[in-house]
């Protein structure tokens, strides 16, 4: 739809951070990459699609933030020293931070689609998408939803063992 | 069908964590080896991490295939009294990605429980993937046909792990799954040369200890980082057997004992026989 295209239309490059394995540092890398790109003068956004274990808000010290809606969708939370990195995470939608998101695939898929198309990102050079471990619903849905847009590629994270 | 299959299982322990990479599979394997050291006990290890099954490699069973017989799928036996089942055994190549949505994963988990011929089992240990999603809901649902003694929840000391683990604790409470306790892995490192202790993952918010106090759950133990653990896992060898003198081994043995005690105390064998 026109609205869907509009929200990601201003995003020049989309980068996925993936790993089959959990706990190897995907969220850490996503955060540091965003901060480094920002430091280099780029306009950056982070989309955290780890619905069960969203780590990015805490890493950027915005775990207590809430999100608002505007006409074109959700307004991301702006983080970083100059509040210029746009962040969207399910972490912001939880009533209490310890609430478990106990959802089966179809419900997760619906939210991910919304996250991809309904966030008013504005003009970005890079949108970094942090993912949970595995190769399942979140990954399939995210790639499917992003396919019509400027998907640059994936960075894969591992540890030595 | 599930009820019939699982009737001969005396104790079931789920190994969970909200967080990935904290050592669930490592602990599941150590627990399995530890319990199976008693040759009179029959131990079963079920790996329901469908996207990232680590158990075959950790148990030294890569490349093994599952056989079918009249009585169902046969687990792969590490020892006579230690049988293992994992989706890893069903893949034609270890690098094949299992890119399945929830419903298909649920189907396989149900099959594992219904079609695997475990026989008489004293301890069924279920290793899970990180998160609180299809696999976790399904295993709790399907195992309601039998009795789950409880969950062992694994974490590392840092807040980024604990925040996911608190969710997992809430998940357990939501689905009325008893919590046997929490294990804190990667809890400090003692240099083998200078014997100095370092906190590689500093417990900036008090670690598992503080979290357990706040949430009124037991801390079963803290296991220090030992490079031999990772090596044993990679090589498919029992860490307890490879490094009997390691402080990590001592911690693991204490944890295994506490889990056993919990299961023995909270279980009423009479119910099972009926």
C-alpha cells in the first residue's frame, strides 16, 4: 500500500544482523554498528524484532520509554547522545519489562509486519534490523516484509566454538 | 497416545532460559551424563531446539541416524542407560537450516513425544531453544499428559541476560510450571596460571543471586567459566569426565544433586503406577 511504501521509502539501506546461535552478540553488534555509523555522520535507525528477548532498549538506556502514534504510524524512540538514532522495539510496548511475550508464530508475524511497515522512520541512511536467534517465524516474516525495499544484506555473527 | 508413551517416565525436567547462548544445552548434557553415572537409572535427553540443535554435537552423536521399529522411533544411545533424541538426527546434513514456522515445529515436538520409544525412563531432560514461544508453549502443553517436575532456568550474570530470564520466570508462573531453580553459568573466571579471579560478565545488577532473592526462586548454583567446557562440547565429550578436578565440575555436581533431591522429594511414585 502507499502508506506502507512511504514509511520505508526514505530508508537508503537496510541491514539484517543474524546468527543461528543465541548469545553471540547480535544485539551488541547492532547497537555498536548504529552508534559507529551515527558517529560517522549517517542517519541511522534500529529495528529490534526479537519479540521474546528485546535487548536493544536497555543497551541504549531507554528501557523505560514509551512509543506514540502519529498519522503515518508509530513514532520511533530517539536515542544516542544527540538523540538522533531512531529505535523501535517490542520492549517499548510491554506494560512491565518482566512481562513475557508468550506468542505463537502467527501473532509474532503480524507484529513484525507492523513494525516493518508502520513505523515512521523518516529519512535514514541505514536501518539496522536486530533479530533473535534461529531460522523461524521472525526471520521468515522479516525478510518477506522487507523484500520490496532496499535490503542491502545480512551480517552474520558468531563466536569461535 | 502421549499419555501412554509418557507413563513410564518418572521425572521430567525442562531446561529453559529467556536468553540464548547461556549454556542450556551444556547444562542439559552435563545433567544427563551426571544422572546416567548411576547405572541403575535410565536417562533420556530430548532436544527440542529445532532451529539450532546442539545436543547431537555436545553428546558426540553427530552423524547418527534415527531408526524406526514397530514400537516407534529409537533414541540414539550414548550409554546403555542414556538415550538422546534431536531434530539434528533427522537432517541429511548438519548445515541444513530448518526454516519452519511455529505450527510445523509444534508438529515435530508432538511426534518426538508420541513416537519415540523411550521405554522406562527415570529422568527425561528436555533441552529447549531460547525464548517463550511455540516450542515452549507446546512442550508444556503436550507434557501435561504426564507430570513435569519442574524447570531449571539458566542465565549468565549480566543484566542483559537477567532481563530475559525474568520473563522466562514469569512464563513459568503463567503456565503453572514449577521452578526447580536457577543456574548461573559463566560466573567468574579463575586464571589457571595466576589463580586470579575475573568477572568476564560482571553482575552489574547483582547477578542471578539478587534476581533469585527478588523473585523468590532458588539459586541452584553458580558455574565458573572454564575453557574446557566449550572444548568438551565441541568434541562431544563429557565435561565431567574430561575435567573431574575443575571448579566448574564441582559446581555442576552440586547442581545435579540439588535437582535430583528436588525431584525425589516432590514426586509421589504411587500416582505414576496408577
